[in-house]
């Protein structure tokens, strides 16, 4: 009796297994019996009641364990990867700094290119030879700049220094490959200047004051309206009455003008046409 | 009796969770450990044939539920593997972790061969690698499972089905 019982239960379980397999296959819409399962891969994706019931017990702990293992695995990987990531971040920061530096240099080159294009359109001045130069040092507090050209390039003291939009200053000291320039705002700078307006061609002497502005002094009899002679907004150019400066180079614009009632001398404050802080390439006019 | 049934159910559910969550993480190529089979064999080999058949059957159901397929192949192959493990364990001269490893390896072979005919795997080469790699993997796993089981339950027989 015990022997038949030990066969009966496994036998019943075999029958149950076949029945459950059949139930599962039917729910999925295919026949699974001795090799036919793989030959009919299409199924409707349903899950039979028995499988669903077993999954009810099996899936929650599986998901919980999987979540815990994923967390532990990710944490361990993060710990392991942290050093490598720090190195990578440093590499990326270095690369970024290099790229930013390159971008800045490209922008500087672009600006230089623009300026050089403008220089090409600089009108030639009769009787002068143009020597293109770079500003290599700026001392705005002393109203001076240094250029990378000198006697080798034929530069001599007294030579005017210009940019396309106006007069920069005058060369005062010359070395073999370098020269120093007093800007138009330098207190020892002076040039013959002319008010450039259709109904006024007044001539005077323009001097630097060591500040941001210059003063144009016009010696004139104290007659006539001041505004007819000079007024705010008038352009002031070189007069061309000496051999040093060619005529017609823009120096600046009049900000305001006053007349001394006793002497009749007119003093006009002039704002330079050139922003000295942004000058990088210049032209030295040499004879 | 009831306590034993609950204990077996808990062990098998834990093994199923390990199968679903951990097996693929411990895979060596195509070879994966089969925690359900290892635990089922460990629970059944010191009991009787009926209990082993029941444990194997439930282990197969759990395995099938994880995949949602091959219910018949998995229940029958696991059931016969567990029944075989009972007779194999009785035949070993010394009961211990080594014997458990050998029995588990042999049960894995039985389950694999039955699955070959009932489940018809698509790739025969993969089946060969899985089965013979699984024999070694499961045999190695059987040692700590056996020792753990011994520690928890002492030398009592865990199944009295």
C-alpha cells in the first residue's frame, strides 16, 4: 500500500503538471506539447490563473530583492567609479578651459582682422609713407603708448601716428625697433588745428591737458558771435600749416567753447576722436 | 506538519526571488545558477519520495511563473530531479556538504535532460553549456545552502511530507 502511494502522488503530480502546462499554453494561445511550442511562436500574451496566482507570491519578493540588489550594485559602482569620474571631470575642466582660451584667442584674432581690414582702407596721405605698427605698451595714465616700429622702419621723432578714424599722437622717442608716442591728450602735445565746418575754418592750436579732453585755442579779435566761429559738435582736424602733420586728419569734436571777453581768445574743449584704450594697430606717417 | 510546509514554502519563495533577481547577475556567459533547483534538492534529498515530488513540482511552478512559460517541462523535470536526489542521497556513503554537492549536480543533470525532451530548448549548444555549466555552478552553490540549512534546522529532517 505504501509503495503504491509513493508512486501515486508523483503520478498525480505528473498529470497535474501536464494539465497546468496545457492551461498555460492555452492562455497564451499556443500549443505546448513535446516540441510544438517553439514552432508556433505567436501568442496573445495572456497569463493563466494558476501562473498568475503563483506570480502573486513570487514576484513581490523578487522585485524587492532586485531593487535592493540594484541599489547595492549602483552604490558600489558609484563608489568604485567616483575616482575615475573625478579624474574625468578634471580632464573635462581642462579641456573646457583650453577651448575657452582658444575661443578668446579666436575672438581677438577676429577683432584684429576687422581692424586690419579697416587699416587697408586707410586713405593714403600725399608726401608721407605709411608704416603699419602694433601698440606693444599702453600707459594711459601718462598718455603714452609704445609701438613695435623704430628707426629700422624709418620712423623719426615728430612723426604723426594715426588710425582710420583719427589722430592718435606723435612719436617723441625712437629706438631701433621701438618708438614711444605722446597721445593727443598728453600735456606736451600740440598741433595746429582747424575747425572743420562749411561756414567756419577757424585755425588755432590744440593742446593736450593730461586728461581725457584737449583744448583748442583760437586767437581772434573779440568780435562776432562765438557760435559762428566754433560750437559744440564741430569737428577739429589738423590744419596742415606745418610740415609735421598732413592736413585734414580728424583730431576730435568740440564739446563746448568759451571766449575770454578781455582778450578775445576762444578756448574750446575737444573730445578725442580716437578711443585710446582700444587702439591696437596704428599707422606712423613718415617722410 | 504545517510548520514544515510553511518553512518549505518560505525557502522556495526566497529561492524564486533569488532566481529572478540574482541569477542573471551571477551568470557566467550562458551559465546561470538555479537557486530554485538547488534549494528544492536541498529540501527534498533527506526526505521521502512524495515530499520530494511535491517540492520539485512547486519549484517547477515557481520557475515557470517567473518565465510565464514551460510549465509542464519545468514542473516535471524538477519533480523527477528532486525524486532522484532522494535516492542518490541515500546511496552516498557519507551524508555531508560534499554529498549534497554531488547530489545537486546529478539532479541538475536529470532536470536538464528531462527539460531537453519536454521543453525543447531552441538552441542545443546553449542547452549543453547551460546544463553542464549549471551542474558545476549548482553543485558549488549546494555546499553553502546545505551548511546554512544545517545551521538553521540542525540535523533534523526538514521535510516530513
